C-alpha cells in the first residue's frame, strides 16, 4: 500500500502564524519610510516614492523561507524509515482456503494439491524470509506464525485439507481478521490462495479496512486455461492484484516480487518508525533565503 503522508511533529505547524506576525512586525520596523508616514499625507508620500527601487519586494522570500522552515521542523514524512538490519524481512502470511471446492479435480491433481505445490514453490523462493500460514473455511485457524523455516510451512500446508476443518464454508473475512491479529505491531502482507470468491465482497472490504488495509495478493487456483474473472470482484474490494496460476514458476515470481519490501525500522513497542523528510526542504529554504541578496548594478551616470 501507498504510505500516507503525515507530519511527525504536527504541533510545530502552530509556529506558522507566529512567523507571519513576526515578519509583519519586522517589515513595519524596517520600513525606511516609517518616519515620513507620520509627517506627510499618504498621497504626497506615494507620489515622491521611487517605486522602481531595486529592493522592493525583497522581503517576501524571507517569509517563504521561514514558512518552509516551519514545515521542515514539523517533520514531513512520505515513507517508513528503512531498517538498518538487512535480514529483517517483512513477513508474508498465506491464507489457504480449505473448503470442499478445493478438492475438485479439474483435471487431476485437485485444486488443493495444486495449492500445496504452489506453497512448496513459494517456500523455496522465500527461503530464509518469514512465511506464515492460516487455513480457513467456515472459520479461520492459525497453522504457523511467520517463520524463517519456510520448509516447515510447506510441510504443514501439505497436511491441510477440508477434512480437518470443523465445517465447510468460505469465511475469508475471518481469515483476514486473524492475520491482522497475527501481524499486530508489524508490517506484513497477505497472500490469499483460493479457487472461488465469496459473494460477501462488502464484508471482505470491511474486514480489510478493520485489519488496517494490509497489502494483499490473490493466487487463483483454477483449471488450466480457465478465466479468473469470477475472482475479480473480490480482488477489487481488497485492492489486491490477481495472479493467475501458471504451469511454471511465473506466478510465484510475481508474488515474491510484489511481496518484497524494504525492511522497516521499529521502536521499542514494535511500531514502524517514519523517516523525517524535512531535510529535503533545506535546498528550497537556502534558495529563498538568497533571493533578497541579488547583486545591484549601477549605471555610469550613477557612479
């Protein structure tokens, strides 16, 4: 998901009106005509003032520089702060549908067996990077939390079938909520492996929002050459890319590439730290501060 823009120190924005007032007072104090204004009529003074003066309007860049300085102090942030530890990879949690429809052979092997094979390929592609597993039907159950032992995830996934689930169903919304609790206080993404879409797209969208709008991908376990169009409404409600299952590893490569993120630095409570991008405004402030100091030239008659 696109990171939202925010200020790290929004209270500093309260300095903006103070800066404007100080600039206005400074302008009044620095007005070279201040003494004359108290002695002469404004019309006469206006007629006598040389309005082509080279210094006219030079104070405005100072005000703009000060206001940009306030923005810099407020700490504008467009992105999370990268983690200094390269091995701190973001976890990917698989939500595996284990309903009766996954036992359909079209043709052999069944959809569930294909899902098992794809999870095995994914565990190989993400070796050493956190991978978790949740199985769902009418209810959602944690199989393994994110672990760097991805082979264990593949082994456990191979044992998942509709027979071990309490009841048949397609409660993907419960699986998303369970994944949100699993990834609490950490950044991660989800991979839904399913053959059909739940009709309750509104419930899915609501569950996704309550979960904090995590990044989601959908791997469509469908018959060869079958259309993935039935899954498109679900993908749209979750704002998730829909990856058709392929006979090679192209689908797994797409999933791994999309799930790859720059590791995020975290504070003592596990919350993601934001990068302070206020320093990006320093060149703008420097240019604005230099504008009033334009070099003056004199003509021969003036010298």
